[in-house]
C-alpha cells in the first residue's frame, strides 16, 4: 500500500520535522493505551500534540506496530499489517461519505525483516464513546435525536454494503447536545465489504444489540425504527424478533455452559 500524507497537514508535519517514516517511528510519545502484544508482534497507540506553523495545537493519534499482521487469502503466510487494512477501510468510508476517522499519515516498511506500519489520524476532539454518554442527563427529545443520528450513520454504512464487524458502543463516537449529534465510526481494522446489505445489517445490529447492555427495550426499538427509516411495522418486527432470538440463544447457551461447569 502506498504512503499517504494528507495535503492539509503537510506544512504542520514539516514544521514538526516529521518528514518521513523514520521520523514518526522515532518520535517519543507516551502510550495512550498499553501496547497490544499478539499476532506475533505488537501494536500501540499514542496521543500527541503538534504545533502548526502559525501556532495553535493540533491533536493526533499515532499508531505504531511491528509484526502485528493479518493473514489473508492474498497473503496467507507473511500477512499484512492490520493498520494497512484499517487505512484501506478508512478510505473506503471516506469515498462513501460515511463519517469516520480522518487520516493524516500512513506508511509501512520492512526493517530487519520485521513489518512495521504507522497510521496517524486526527483526534476526534469533543467526541465521546456512545457508551459514555449520560443519557439520563439528556431530555427525551435529545435521547431520541441521539438514537436517530447513530442509526443514520450505521444505516449509511450498510447502504454501501460495508460491515463494521466490531460495532460496539465504544466504537461509535458522538458529539453534540440539544440541537443534534455528530457520529463517527472508529476502530476499523475489521471492517470489510459485504456481499449483501442485509448480511451487513444483521451482523452489526446483532453486535450492537448484544453490547448495548444498558439500553432499555424501548430505546432499542426506537433505534431500530430510526435505522429502517420507514413505517413498515412488519419489517421492523421481523428484524426485532430475529435479533431477540439470537440474544435468547446466546443466553441459553451461556446458561447451559454455566450449569455444566458448576460443581
């Protein structure tokens, strides 16, 4: 995959002596999250602040990894850096006008036989994960608006036959208040194209339903109706029943497993 530098960031990067891969790799920065050590390598994230040529701070997330690869049909042995896949997915969402991360820099190199990759994105300033929103502090109208705005972005993703594949509330970042909410998708390493819109829909909605543990039943129903964007009661009832059935199956399996391991 080719190197990428956002045009509107070139002057900022040059002013901070970040002119290439080796400069980014050598940059000293504390870990924002502890490095993820798996897949035969490691991957870590830092939050950094750069000063532009005219002053003013710009916040970024710097992600670096070494031998943290994903083996694919095209690369079954050596694999590809997971950041390469994430960058490809970010660009796919940009092309589809689905709000997500904004890339600043991407490059990959092989150094002493090790695969290294760097992905830099703009910080989503003022945004918080959906799961961190205190919905009790919002009016009923704002809560409904939040659900509608999240549903709209998820629907937009699926309309392009794209599936997030890891759609937890923590991967939906929101910003706003009484007048509405902006919603952006993050953590796109596992996203991919889907052969059908329905397949993408059920995959992601099932994940969101499973992990939105503090959502009330009425909130889930409002979200689903907002997602469908139509008045076909029969359709949303069928989808609701399918999601509920999957949830019940998981709970039943978990209960049986628990009973089987209890002395």
